[in-house]
């Protein structure tokens, strides 16, 4: 008897499109195993399904003494260039605007237990990451997520990443309006959209409801939306200021205003137009200059705006641009408890400190939002179950992840706070200090990232421990400072926008390497991350905690009344700031203090030999290569169906694979061909058949006719012979497509 | 439906009342990688000492992970088989018991910890093959009883269902009349995977 699979069990629970996409990905995995799909193409496919590489996945690891080969059981099989098939990887799970339901929380917990290491990691983009995942497990994980409405699609790779939004949207006291339904609509509209498939790099979008706070961070994004209300013809009209070209990375760029006010009905077409301009003109070969920020800087905002304006005029109308707006007025979250004041309720020990830092008064009277301060963005699977229970009791499905790697529970009745605090404490989630100096943001760094140079998590853990121990005695002036740490210059830990930012690098001392952190001071988190800090010098990793103590003590004692950290740094001046850091830059000889030659949380003698090739830039693979791979996957499904005796499916899949191959070819000339078979065939005929571009020197138009005939004359009845024949014809058609593309565009695939 | 789960964890609890300094495990597990001190393809060390009652510090492997686990508020040495489960549930249980027992012995040498080998927690992580239903839990309990009696020759093993609630993975606490010795777990003839 055949055993049941997750695919069988969840078939009726998954949205059909997601289910089909996952099947296609599974087919691509099989093709890769058989050596029929190029590793670079598969790598980009995998990344666009959220399956990311992890440190040591090239099969090598320095154990502190020597670099060892990791003999994974699948031998030389790879899932990307220098990426071994069996090597543990990371799965990034997109949570648009960070919004989670309790049911989703439980499924995430199950997945962490069954496929990962019982840990769920909240990222700085409101995603959830599972680490140490085997690629073979990813289709089932995706199915279980799809069954509760979550996708990993385009969580990595050169595509539109998770659309983030302020976690207080809708409950914020200062917002223009709730940006939640707009961020959701944008995420849904752009997910898998044809116009976001041909980028040279990733593309990040954020929404914010107000200008003054940092929650949305719109100014560090490729595209940022800031909510505005404008009076037009006597009517209050909703819209957004749209920013473009922001970004951190090695060289941070402040976003520029593309449009001061775009009415709500225009935000999707404008996004689409920006995506098209980026896809057409953005850098493709040099990944270090391929983000939108470089294109905007190169063209200038006026020229970029002109191009977007022109592109907008050419967009074919799409009713989805505005259909979601019908539901916006009705978008509401429902509290599950009646609003009630806290008055007179007995407060448990520790409550007041927690209340001061972790509780936010909502715009709705009697309700608050509670932030759960996660250490390093981590919580266990067990805690996630327990948190789902707590949410059901106090908040319902009003749970969101934050870009500071925390979780918020919204719509908490104030009177419930003491009980909620008690319950959170019981499961280890009641730490005070959310959003304060002890709540340190960190990227994965050398723990799991291939690009990590120093242990950002190790340092963050150490600083959190030290600062946490003396939190109560810290001067008030420093409590709200932000510390953010990246393991390398790529800024995933957002070090540029922290008061005290740190990013990993290494320095040589004699013949040895020493982990260091570059110190970046005076970045501005508030005002949607309105300014970036300045690098003032690199100090050994082991000296960072004492340097941080020095900086915060000096700030606390030297600041003038009301002086912000940024203003204090500016007043000190670069020379004085450098002098403050200089004493901590010394490295003792190894013989005197070998601890300097190891990183935080890692006892190995430090080295940089494990740094690999990062996948955050994705593989720059041509649009045709990506699309033809879909045709290959569907053709593979046709073969499987034939083996299963399901001839109707086999025949349909074979036809579909030809359509996809034709579409891949057409889209090298005409992006807007769409998905309708009639349109694809019409464009294919006009552009490649009538012009004879598709013709083989000997067979002439024979292979093209396989598609044209099948399209014009679908069979009334399908038997094994017919299915078998069409599968063979589809194979020939796909091969001819490769040849034609190489001939016409001069691109060699595989 | 096969009862071989996606992941099977076996945990022996510490006897040490003072608790365990989890940070010290990082260096120990790094040295295990250097020395190839335990079976399997050893990849990396993951430190989760900062989370409450979590997986502690893990030695990540390809076939399975070793850890000093503090989940449930009780520290213990744990082995979790995650790949190459083999052909029989009995073989899988033997492998996990044997490797957890070996890791415990090694930790006793390296960190002066002590473990209680007469009590073992066995957890089945697979919502498809071993869901937490009364039927499956009863089946698993039966398999465990049979395993300890027939494979290990321990007829007085007490097997308690300690699954905490309907949504949690089935977990059993096995209490034995005497400590399991490494020799009890060899040559049972049931292990499907012989490590190099």
C-alpha cells in the first residue's frame, strides 16, 4: 500500500496555484538530481522558493585546526554552484506586513520541530527563518505552509522580497491611516508577477503610516510608501508619498522622493512601472551595483521619474489595481476582549519595568499593543505554541512580527496586562526592555551566513547579557539607544541606522586573523531611518563590550540637556570620536591573550576561510532560462503522469510545457504576452513562426507545428499513444526553443 | 502507515542539581568535531543558550544532532535522528539510544556531568506518520514495550505517555530498573545503519 504524503493530505487545503507551484519546484528538484537542470538555474529557482544556502554548504569547514571536507551522502550533487545538495540550508518564510494568525503560528512551530532545530528566527524583514533544513524536505514544508495561507515564494533571489509594514499600523496613534490593506494588496499583486521576474537583484518594499517613527523604515527601501491624506476638491483623499532608491548594504543610500502624493488607486500600477524600469535598465552583470539605488543614482531622480511616467502610460490595464480598494474601508481587526482600564489591578513583580518598555497605548481607548522582546530574534517551537495559546486568550489573530526581530500582540485589553505578563513570564517571553538598548538587532552572521565575517549573534548575545544585568542601573539617557549588529558590511543587521552600529570585519595581527567590528556611530532610527551613521574605526570583537560601556557612559555624563546621541556625536566631532575609540583598537599578542583570536560564541581559533559566496544577490540568470525551466518541470510532470497511467494529465501537461516554452521565447521580445494560451500561440506564430526564426535548417517548421496543431485541435479522447506522442513532440519543441533562443539572442543556456 | 517518524529524539536527563553551564558545551562540541569524537558526519555547533527552555547547544550533524537540551526545564543529553532512519522503528530506536548513551558518556568525561541512564525520554516528531492520536500513541507505547522487552531483554520497563497535549508530538518516559549500559545497546541486530 502506498503511504500517504503531505501532498495527498493537504491537496484540498492548499490554494491550487500554490500547490501547482510547489509541484513544479519538486519537479525541478528531480530534474536537478538527474542532471537535467543547470545548477545555476536551479539555484535561482530554489532561491525564488525561499530555500537559501547556509555556511559550509560548499562541503568545507575549518574546525579551528584545519579545513575539513564534509563528505555528504549525495556526493557531488549540487543545488547551486559550490553548494552541496545535502548541506543544511535555510528556509525563509515570507510573512507579509508581519501578520500572523494563531493557526499559522502553530504550523510554524510544527515545522521547526520536524524539519529544523526547534528554533524560529524572526528576521529584520518580518520573515521567519528556519535553519538547518534539508532541501529534500522543502516541498512538504511549503505545502504545510500553503495550507495555512503562507508562501515562501520570492522570499530570496532577485525578486520582490517580503513586503514589510509598521507593526503598529492600524493601532498607531500618529498614523495617517492603516497601511495594512495596502501592504497586503501590494504583496499579493507583485507576488510572481511577470514584471518582477527579470531583476538583477532583490527589490524591497516597505509601508509606513507616519513620518516621525521608525517602524516602517521606508527611507532605506528600494521602494517605500509613506501614508498621506490630502484634500483634493474638498475631499480627504488617501495616498502615499513614494520613495525609491533607498538601501543599506555596503554603501547606504537615502531614498529619494519619486512622487510626493500618489492616490491609493495608483500605487499598484506605479509599483509595476518602477519594477519594469528596474528590470529593463537595472544592472544585471555586476551584482554589486545592481540594486535600484544605483540606477536611481546613475539616472538622477528626475530622469528616473520621467521613465516611470512613460512606463506607466504603456501598462496594460489590470483590474486588480483597484479591486482591493473596495475592501479597504471594511478592513478591521477585531479585539477578542472588551476594552477595560488597568485601574486598581494588582501588578506582579517586574510588571512596571515591562509595562514601561513593552506596552504601547493604542489609538483605540482601553487597548494596548504588547511587544515580546525576543533574544536575538529567536523563540523555540514550544514557545510559539504557547504564544499561540496566549494570543488566543488575549489578542486573537492580531499578532505581528517586527523589523526589530520581535513579536507584537495587538488589541490587548489594558485590564488583562497583569495576567498577560504573568503568562508570558511563565513561558520565558516576558523580558522587559523591548526597543531599548538591551533589545539588540543582529543578522545571523558567522553562525549560519556564508558571507559572515564575524559573529554578530555571538556579540549581540554577549552585549544583551551584560547590558541586561545592569539594565536597572543604566542611566535613563542611554536606555533608548539602539544597538544593531551585522556580521559583515552587507548591513542585514541594519547597523547604519543605529545609534551604535557594528559590522564584522577582520584584521591581521602577526600571522593570525582577529575578528573585529567596525564601529558606526550616530545613525538615526527615528523618522523612518532618516540618516546614517559614520564609521569611526574597527575594534577587536572582544573589546566591543567595554567600548560600548565607554560610549554610553560618556554620552550619559557629557550630553547637554535634551541632546540626542546623534547631536552629541556631531558635537564631539570626528577627531574626538576617533580618539574615544582608539584605545580599544589594540590587539594583544596571541601568547598574552589568545581569547582575542576567537570570536564570541565560538571557541575555534578565528579564521576567514569559511567565508563563501553569498546567495543574497541571487544568481543572475536570464529571464528565458528561468521560464524555460518551468516548461521543463511541467514536461517532467507529464512523464510522471504517463508512468502513473494518467494519460489525460500527461497529455495536458505536455501541451502546457510547449505553451510555457513558447511563452519563454515570446517574452524575450514581448514581456506583456500574459498567460492566455491563445495570446501565447498568436505571438509565437507572429514573432517566431511567420518570421521563420524558429525554423530548424532541416526540419523547418515541423517542431513549431507540434504546438500549433495541438493548440488548434485539442483531442476529443486521449489514450496512452496520444499522450506518449505529445510528450515526445513536446520534448522536441522544447529543444527547438532552446536552439532558437540561442540563435536569436546569442545566449547559451546550460 | 509506517511508524518511522521524520525525527526521533532520545534524551537522558542529568543528575546534576546545580544545572549546566550551556556555554561550556560550545567548546566541547567544537572539540568533538575536531576529534570526530562521536559517530556521524558532524557539521557545526549551534548555540541557543539564550532562549528559555530550548534546545540548548547543538552539535549539528547530517544524519542526526547531538545536544545538551534544556527543553521542558530539564537538562539532558539528547540525540535526534533526522535522516537515514533505516528500515525498522526498532533499529531507529536502538541507534538513537546508543548514540545518546555514547554522547552522555563522552560528556561525563569532558564536563564532569552525570546522567541518569535509567530514565529516557523518547519523542516522535512527525505529524503525518506519528500524529498524536490515541490510536497512534497506543501503538507507539506498544512498540516501545516490545522493544525494551524483546530487543533489550528488560521486561520491567515502565513506559509512561508524557505527551503534554493533543497538539504536541507523542513523547514517552521510559523508566528502567537499572541504568542502560553501552553494552546493552550493541549487537542487537536491529540497527539499520552501521556508521563508519
